[in-house]
């Protein structure tokens, strides 16, 4: 079984994946490692070779529980867990990362408007979302494990960041 751990950059995917008792496939590392079409001239980041990634993932052991970690990992599987974070806190994390003002704005808007959640719902049969706001990495990892084991469901609708802006 392959499960996507997805979410807007900065929501904690890499941190949480590292705390799980499952093998993790780092989608960004695969892209950097060659599954790309070179740099996107407009955005300055590598353009992922989605077909190469899908082919690679299709060859992995279907009986092993694998966590696909990355902000477009939900494109490859039927089950996704979306990490969410209040935009005010996400902002501080992206500033700490040294992102440009425009990249911060783009990512905060994406988080506020549920962009990755909506994509996951369109692409995957089972989607859960975790509001990580105020939770420690270990607490979030515990919730992810419960969902993976089938002991917990957190269907879309756990957060409403628009209230933070307009409420
Ligand atoms: P992503 O992989 O989604 O881009 P990271 O795992 O790199 O996000 O996390 C971004 C930053 O936020 C890191 O500095 C990490 O230590 C911190 N972080 C992640 N999860 C939490 C959490 N639950 N509580 C506090 N800080 C966190
Ligand atoms: Mg990461």
C-alpha cells in the first residue's frame, strides 16, 4: 500500500515522515535525482517527470506500506493524508526557510484556499487532513499512524483558514 503524505511546503511532511515506522519515498529526492525535465524557466525549480515517477512507484512492492512524501505525492496514489497548518504559522516557517516574498505569498494563498486538499480529493479515493497547528511532530506522527492503520478517519473539512483572514 502506498500512502501520500502531502501538504503545502512547510506544513511538516519531511519532519513527520521521518518519525513514522514505515519506509519513506522522498518524491523531491527522486525529482532531483534525475526524474525531471530540467529547470522550469519561469519558476526556477525542476519540472518533475511525472511519468517517470509513476513508473518507478508502480514497480515497488505493493504489499509494503510505503509513505510517499512530497507536495505532489497525491498524484500517484489512491490514499492521501494532507498536513494543514494555520497560514500565520506557515508564514514564519517559510520566512525562516528564506523563501522569496512572492513564493511565500503563493504558498500561503495555496494553504488558505485548500489547493492541495482539493487536488487530493479530485485524485484520490481516500483523503484525510490533519490540522497540525499547535501539535508537536510526535503528536502529528501518531495521528498519521492511526490513519494508516485504519483506526482513525479525518475527512476533509477539519480546517477553515478563511475564518482566520475574514472571520
Ligand atoms: P515540509 O517537508 O512539509 O516542507 P518540514 O518537515 O521541512 O516541512 O518542516 C518545516 C519546518 O517546520 C521545519 O523547521 C520543521 O522542524 C518544522 N516543523 C514541522 N512540523 C512541526 C510541528 N508539528 N511543530 C513545530 N515545528 C514543526
Ligand atoms: Mg519537505
